[in-house]
C-alpha cells in the first residue's frame, strides 16, 4: 500500500450558505490523500499501472466548480467521484477549507474532513 497526497489545491468558487457567498465567492483549499496499492507501478514505471493523480486533480477541480451550500456536501461529492472513477482506492480522505469565512471574527479558515 502507499499514499498519494495532493496538498493545498487552491480554487476560487461560489460555495456557501449565504447568498452573498454565492455571488462574491471565496478561496478554497483542498487536501486529498488516497491509499492505494502501488506495487505494480513501483515495478513497472508505467502510468497505466498507477492511479493517475493528474486525473484525480481534474476530478476535484470539476467538483469544486459545482456550487454547494455546505463544505460537507463538496467533500462527499469529491469522494463519490473519486471512488466512481478509480477502483483501486482502499481509503481516501478529503479536507475542504474555506479561507476567511464570513463568521463575524478573524480566522484563517474553516475546514471539513471526510474519509471513506
């Protein structure tokens, strides 16, 4: 087994519960960890034997372009899409962070992490 980690993917998107968030938008960061069997690609050095993390990035990007009200919903959609596309995933964890959330106080971000 091995881990693929794609860290701090940054997107500008229009997710949020409040109407203003859906109009103005915000910066989001996404961290992804995928556990998969890497024995074959470690020996073959062939992309066709590996879980292609460029494809994984594009799947995350696609989901980030679909508006949601909740970070939990975004994270769940990302996991659904990854498991649908890649059949070699043993476990995946996705963390979605909203930067500078409108919560009435100063903070860097609020995050939701889901694993499956």
